């Protein structure tokens, strides 16, 4: 089976890393995969190091005609069975096979991690949603239920990751270490975490992420007199190593359609606090595998941090229940298997399975 994975992508982001993780996982599972994406100094080396062929295209706005043209050339040469697009820009730049005049037909599968307008997916044949509620959104927008499949992200963790050294990050060994893994964007509410830090004098905060608000957040930390206890780490690829070194992970966004961080925390056996945003609310259980708080509630965040930090039994229960849920729902093997099963089902329905079997 040949799969072309397509994503425009921003410079940094969780969806972008989920894309990298899935492409590499499919390659490791023995699938013939190629990648088309924007140039990026972080993601492309990771993909290439895994042995993936990567083509870069501009993925510009509506007047960009070069990307669809070059995309069609790539498709004609690779002859994929499935072209899977990620987010709206990628879907807009992949033409339907009936318009490309390729000798071999292919199926466009759009993977949605948010509530996108359906107008961006006119060329998409089938859909993968990473939460049930995004699937509901599609069906209410007029997509036939038979064309939609819910498959969640998996929580990729580095093999045999060694916890990062607190000393390397200038953090006392006995400090309470809080960790955020997020783009530095208003939706991630890092400002609320910084304000909470004022009420947590023994805590240090590691901010693993990059984004447009970095300067503003650094200024806020200084104004709040907590800057000396905050470590702005930039974009990191050693997620598990950071999680294993931290005491609590904070995934306290204002808006979150899914968000893999809570599942990564479960996989790394790190207690996690989440806000009651749409994504985590569909998977997390308050007091069972996480502590759930209201959005933008600084006082509730402080109370939740104290609650976890001062209760070893609660810590153990959150970790054990979260890890069990990770094994049940969020492993790489289960996610990749679900993708491949769906691909095969689609190709069978479209009477293309014989050609796939012959080429595999």
C-alpha cells in the first residue's frame, strides 16, 4: 500500500508533530510512505532521518497555483493508493484524481483535528476525525456517516527516554516542577499558568514550546516577579524526557479540539491537570486519570497543583489510571492499525483493493 501524507503546517505546533509521528510510525509498520510538506528546519530532518522521502512545496494562499501543479506531478510519479491530507490547506492543494488525469486512481482522505468549514474539503472522498465530536460536526455539515471514521492520535514517546537533568535546566532538585508542552499562543493560556506561579513559591515552570507570544509571556513573567522560576525552553522534541523529569504537566488551554499532551502525560506516567475544553473533556475523567478545572481559573489551577503535590496516593492513582487508558486507547500500534484498516476498507469499497494487494 502506498500512502502520500500531505500537510502544509505552521512553523511549530502539536498537529505538526502528530503528523511527523504518524508518518514515521507508518514507515516503521512497513507501509510505503512519502511526504509532502512545507520547508521546516525541525520536522523535515526528523522525517528524513526515519528514511522517508520528503518533497517541499510552498502551500500558499488562494492564488498559489504552483502547489497543486507540482503536487499532481508528485502523485503521478509516486502513484499512491491513498493521499491523506492534514488540516485544510493541504486538502485544498490536492486535486481529486478525476481532475489530475493520472493513470492510476487514488483516494483523498482528509484527517481533521478541528472544526473546519466543509468548503475547504471539496476534493476529499473520506474523513478521519480525531474526536467523536469533530465527526458529529462533519455529519451535521452534511457528510455521509459512511465517509467518516473516528481515529484518535497516539501518544508518541521516545524509546528509552532518560529524564532530562534538572541541573541542566537550572532547576533545584527539590523544586516542584510544572511543565507545559504547547505553542505560545493565546489559546494555550500560558499567561494563566504564569499568574498561578505567583501563588506557588516553591514551584518552577518549564515552558516547552515556541510561538508568537514568547516575548509577551517573558515580559509578563518579569512583571509578575516569577521570571527567575520560569524556563522558556523553545520547541522541544524530547517530550517524554521532559515529562518524566516533571512533577505535574499542565494542559490548561482555553480552546482545545483534542490535544495529545494529556495522553503523552499518561504514557509517561506524569500527573496531568487539564481544563474542561472540548477535546480533553471527551477522554479525561476528573479525579480518576487527571484533575479537571475550569478554563481561565487561576485559583482552581493553584488548588489542583497543591492537591496533587500533597497527596501521594492521588498521584499514584492518576498515574496508574492514566497509563491504563493510554494502553487501551492511545498506543502507536492501535492508532496505526486503525488507520491501515480504514485505508483497506476504503479501497475495498472503491473496488481498488485488488490493485493494492498486487502492488503491496
